[in-house]
C-alpha cells in the first residue's frame, strides 16, 4: 500500500499549475508550496498538472523545476513528476550506463514488478530510446553478469501461485551444486532464477534452506567478486524472495551512520511511495530500533527531508 | 496479406453451428460441408461458431471434429479452429516436448511475430499451462541451443525501423569472428541475434554479406551438429532476415519429391493463411517452377488437400 496521500478535495490542474507558478516567482522559490502540491497528487493528477502547466505558461514544468530547485531535492522531485512506468525506463537506462555500480536498479525493475508491469516498462523504454532494455543491458555486460541480468530483464515470468514441490526440491539441489562450485558453472542456476515463477522460486529457496540450514545468499562464496556477478545474484535472490524486506534493507544501508546514500534513498522512496511503501516501512521497523521516518529524518535535511517525509505520509 | 476468404454475406453462428451438426450426422461425415463453412470464416467468426455450437448442442465442437475427421485433415482443422494466439501457445508447448526436432516451431513463433504478438502468445501460454514458455524451453535444452532459444523467446525486441550503421558494421565483425571459430564461443553472437531489433539485424546481416561475399547461414560450419545449435541458428537468422522467404523454403522442403512433410505443411498454411500467406506464396513462386497451390495439390489428396486449397484461396 501507498504512503503518500491525496487531499479529499483536489484543486483543478489549472489551479495547481497557477499555484506552482506563484511558488516559482518572486524572490526565491517557495519550496514548501511546491511540496504541498506535488507530493500530494497521484500519478494521473501529476500528469494532468504537467500538461496544463505547459499549456498555460508555454514552458516545461520539468525544466522549470530543474531551474528552481537544486541538489537531492531537485533530483527527487524531477523523478517524482514522471509517469511511474516512464520513470522506471529512465532509471533503467541510466543504470545501463554504469552497470557495475547501478545493477541493483535493473534488478529491482526486473524482479519487483509484476510481469505485466515489466512489459510496460520495456515498452516505454522502446518509445524513449528507440531500442530495447535487453540490448542495452547485454551490450554493457559480459559473462555470468550478462547472463543473469539479461535473463532477469527478458523473462516473461508466470505470475500465478501454482507450485510444484518436486521441482522445487530437485532445483534446490541443482542450486546447491552450483553454489558449492563457486561461480564457475552457474548456467543452470541462472536458468532457474531467470525463468521460474516467483512462487516456484520461493518454494525452491525454502527447500534449499530446509536442506542446508542456510539461505542461498549466505551460502554463496564471499570474498573477491571482480565481475560483480555474485553481488548481483544475491540482490536478485533477495528481491525475488521478499521485495519488502529487500527494499527495507536498501533503505537501512542508505541511512546508516557511516554516510547517507541519497541516490538509493530517493530511488526507493520515489518509486514505492504510491505503490507498496507501507509494506517496506513495516519490514524496516521489524529490523530497526527506529521507524523509517525517524531514520530518514535523522540523515536528511531541508526541503529534501520535507519532501521525503511528505511522500512517506508523515 | 491473407489468402483465405470470407463470403460477403456470412450466416449467423447459430446457422453455421446447425449446418456443421447436419454435416456430422447421417452415414459418414460431409467433410466438404465442414470445409465450406470453417475454411471461410475468420478467427473471430470461428470463435463465435465454437461457442454457439457448444451452447446449442452441449458438446465441444473440437471434440466432435476429432471424432468425425481423421489423419492430417483432422489435425489441420483442429489447429485451424483455435484462436490464433492460443494456437501458437499450443504449438510452442508441443514443440518443447521434442525440442531437438521441433525447434523451428519455437523459432518461428519467437522471430516471425511482432514483439506485441509474441507477448500475447506468452500470456496465452501462462493461462493454458500455468508456467512460462521460457521455463519450458530452458528446461528442455542445454548449452548454446538453450542460450539461443531462450534469448529468442524471452526478448522484447524494439520494433522500429531505426538503424545504426556503425553498430551494424562492428557487430557484423563480431559475428564473423564467432562464425570463424565454429560454435565454441557464440556468446556475443547470441547476444546480438537475441536482442537487436530486426531492422538492425538486417543491416548487420547486410554488412556481413558485403564484407565477406557470403551470408551468415552459408558461412556457418557444415557437418556434425549433435546439439542442433547450428541448425537452430541458421533457422533463426533466415526467419529474422526474411520471414516470407523462410516460410516459402519450409513449404518447398515440405512438398519436395522425396516425401511430403505434412506437419510442417499444415503448420505453415494454418498459421499464415489469414495473416501473410500471399507474401509467402509470392516468395515460393520466385524460387519454384510451379505455384504454391500446384506444389501442395500434387503432394496431398482428399479432404486434406481440399482444406489446404480452401485456406490458400483457390
């Protein structure tokens, strides 16, 4: 469930556009007014405001926001006003440019969306970039990392709940063999993670844990991982197994005391605030002494903090 | 363009259902009456007749056809009355059961459909089999054959006409390297064939031909191919390069004097009669001394021949 809220009575797009222009004008931008409007409109409403603003003032709202705001607040707001499907296409494209650092973005889009949502993102990618997400991921990677990421973004997974327990047991064995041998021969492992339904994979992961008293992610070898493949595999397994728990961990790492990771923080909050942030927030609370809002408030400041807090519904 | 025809005035589904029941009743089935009705109704009309027949007579038209007809005619008619998208899902599923012989079916569905059509087939596959085409293809194959087939059925190809000629030249070089080295290291080749748009691939195939005075399919090593990978690669390249020419060749092989291949003949005619059979027929004529109708009429007989001829519009 979403955390961001929309008022019971919503002004018309023309009224919102006028209020935004007013917030931009004069000495300094009224950032709080911008947040008060845009953080409390759903995706369809934001789209209508964007179109109306351009129609009324003959300038792009996105461009105006870029010139009026700055830093993490600007980046977060500019992602927020995009259509959710387009936003993911834009984020995936940016991630393919520095895939060794940004592979989690690609994995999250591939694994946390439903099958139909992933197809919609890939369709938006075609429209925006005149090529496919698949070819950009494939061209940016090699070896096992390519095989894994390409399988994850390509596959049209079965979305149902049907589970074959015999298959889960036999594939848990195959995964155990692969894990024991390091990352040398992971073809079968990638085939399983890349094609089976999430329900089937969760049964397989469960069989693995029952049999070996350890999760797959813990059983994978630690230490050197120059290609990033093992880290990507851990990310994918965690994101498929329990996306709320996975995103809660991303947020925990992003708000830890050794330094804030604003990019990850922005990404998760903006992408999930109107989707499944309540579940992520609960998962965060279960493993932390403070609430998600408290953790984020402590590590951020100014308009950026106000905006994230508004998206979190506090 | 389609070759099968629909009369200007079409009877109601109830009239067609009644006429079909009449054709089934009495001493022996009136196969010509069945052909006269069903070969001249489009997919939506056939669906309505199927539903109406079941409603009126409380039996499945498909089951009744199976009990009334026989041999190649029965198989062709039972495929014909299926919804075109479902039919492809059914055919793909059957092909995964004996993939070493039937891989062309999987490749045709993956490569001759548009991106949106392929997604529709994969959606129908989910609904029918409670799993994905990807996992069935992956579980049935290994090695390079798996990598290739899985890439082809998974990918969400860009459908546009945009072509990057620099990329085409550099990827033609990569393909040439791979072809020269046999099938040992085809990871890059499979990446290119599996992810690039058809327009881009045709430019790449053209660059290869200009540079090496030979098509990729001819340059690939002949001789032993125990895994079937090289044959599958040739099939995919030909199907992507020119699907009309590819299907014309399938039909030429299926009707050659050394023996008729009814399964391939039925598949291509039934799957393409209401889609792009005119183009396939023209491509056939360019490489043959007889027309497609003449070639098929010579190699088939009885009701099966009458049915195929009706679908071909003669």
